[in-house]
C-alpha cells in the first residue's frame, strides 16, 4: 500500500485535493447535530444520549490518531487513507443497520467506535506528507487540507436534512440516510487513495543537505517535554469551547430564540449548521495562513483571547439579538477551525519534521478529551436547566461562562510555550568528511 513516488514534474498542488477528498468526507462528523432531533424523537433519547455517537467518534479519533500515528508515518498516506475509507464507511453501514432495527447501541458502535477510527486515521493521513511537500508554507498547506474537515458539514448538513425530509425522520428514514452516506463517502474517499503521492526527493532524516535543518525531536521524546503538554492544553481548551456549540448547533439556536418573535425553524437551524461549517472551513485556511506571517503563538492569542470575548458577548446579550449571536458563533467557529489547522505547523516549529505526524497524532488525544467535555458541558447543563423549569437562552448561560474560563486557561498555557531544550533533540548526523575521518581512526586502532 506504499504510495507511488511523484513522477518528474509532478505538481505539488495535486496533493492537497487528495487530502481534501478524505477530509471533506470525514468532516461529516460536524453535521451530526442534524441527526440529533430525529434520533431523539424516533428512539426516545435525551440530548445527552443522542450526543454519544458523536462524542465516542471524537474520542476514537484522538485515540486512533495517537496509537496509529507511527503506523501512518511508516506505511504512508495511501495505506492510511485506505484504512480511513474502510472504517468510516463501515461505521455508517453499521449505523444504518442499528437505525433500521432500532438498536441504538449499533449506532454508537458503528458511527462512534468504528467510524471514529476512520476519523482519526483519515485526519492525520495527509499531514506529514503535506508538510514535506510545502516546507516553505506549512501553515497554509495543512490549512488547505484540514479546512476540508471543517467544510465537510457545509455539504453534509443540507444533504442530510434533505435526505431526512425525503426518506422520513423515523428510524427507517434515518437508516436510509446513513446507508447513502456510507456508500457515497466510500467512492469519494477512493479518489484521494488513488491520487496521493509522496515527494520523490523525500529522504530519511539525516540524508542529504537540509534534511536536518532546525531542531528535530522524536515522538517519544516530544511527549516528555512541557511544550507538548502546554500545546495539549491549548488545543483541548480551544476545541472544548468550539465543539460544545458545534455538536448542539441546530437545537441550540432553536432553543435560544424559542421565546422571541423570531423563532428558528428546523430548515433554518440546518442552515445555521452549514454557516458554522463555512466559518470553520474558512478559518482553517485563513487563520493558519496568517500564522505563517505573524507566528503560531500570536495567532493562538487571537483564537483564545478574542474567542473568550465572543462567548462573553453571547452570554450578556442573551436572546436580544439574533445577528449578534450568529456573528459571534461564526467567529468562534473560525477560531476553532483555525486552531486545528495551525497546530501541525506549531508542532513543526517546535519539534521539526522528523516525526511530526506521529507527534500530531499523540496531541490529538486532546481532541478526544474535548470531544467528551464540550458536548457533556453543554448538553448536561441544558438538560438540568430544563428540568429546573428554565427555557430559551437561559438553558445555555452557565455553559457559556464555563467556556470563557476554559479559553483563559488555554491562553495561559500558550504563554508558557518556549523552544524545546536541546537535550530532547535527535543528534544531527555527522558529515561525510567526519564519518570518513572516524572510519580511518577505527582502522588505525585495529
């Protein structure tokens, strides 16, 4: 399954579309909120229960990326994309069976566990390859591909809503929608498998001029540094703050303005999900490209600091202004997406390109944690507030202030990031002249 080397004259700009075909597919995860109300109605689930497949999917994304990162580095992007295709599509097919038989545990197993493995392997599959193709613009390169993950819901949200309208929102209609998703994404992801290439000039670390430029840190050493754990906290806090809104986007905007004269219909809520996906996608390329100009630490200051301000505006305004709510949510989601797209370049700056894919995979365990924390905070608090007799925007006020606190924690962690101590660096290989001298010394000693 090793990918073919790029032929002479191969344009590196053909590689991002290969990555996009995978990321646009697995980015469907961000449209899960469209399925929440139908599942709750058809299977009698609470908001917290209907979030479980999504939460488990994000948990498995982080775990499979962490444990599979080294395999992806070793076997290459074509192997990784193939594994992602099989797991992600199979997850939808299992979910279709679960919906058809009204066995919710099968949906959790399929979409959450099996599909989540496809999410993780697929997410990291092109990162290392893209950084090697674009060493001059790593932020832009990873942003182009990873924006596909953010933009997946831009396609999947209205598409899913239309299928549920056509097939019905009962269990059989949900099953048909899952089935169509699984088969369609298998075909689309296959394009990436066939198209991906690795640079012909790629050599192992230490071979060839420039191969060992800058600090190089192994994945095993990276997890022992404070820099890794500072970035882990940064990513976890930024993702928790964004994913809490994203996972519950459709019902959240409906609830927020339920007691106003401008209520939100189901179709408008699906449109809001698509808007959030567009902001998520745009932020991944725009903000990550900006980080190439102003630096990674500075751009995370924007994500975390301005993001906290946006949450504060939503909390203070309540349901008084729908445009303000939408605008702030779009900014937050653009920072959320930008944070994902910038983190590989941040890792490259600190740890080098040696095993950046494996290090990135390990760091995504922060996403697993956030995938549980974000939806749990928003859904659990909303359920408790509803039981207490509250409704409208008051269901979410406490959650919004919690998110502000988390972003402040992430801001502090980002300020603590410093260059990696040289003791963690992989030793640079000796030059050819030095190696010849050492060999001659050994022969003389013999």
